[in-house]
C-alpha cells in the first residue's frame, strides 16, 4: 500500500533509505530538481 512517505536512497550503500519524510498526505507522484540550487529537490 501507499504509506505517503518520501524516501531517498544511495544505491552504493544498499537498500536502506538514507532519509525519510512523512509530510505528504497522498502518494508522491512527481519530483523536480533545480539545477541552480544544489541539493534541493521538490516533491509532490
């Protein structure tokens, strides 16, 4: 099922997420990065 969590992974480190965010109330269906701002990712 959908747990409404956004997780990020470093595939070099295995299958455990390196971060998890529960601020979404529905499934995450889109991601956007800003090439001018390193390390910033928008999700929705």
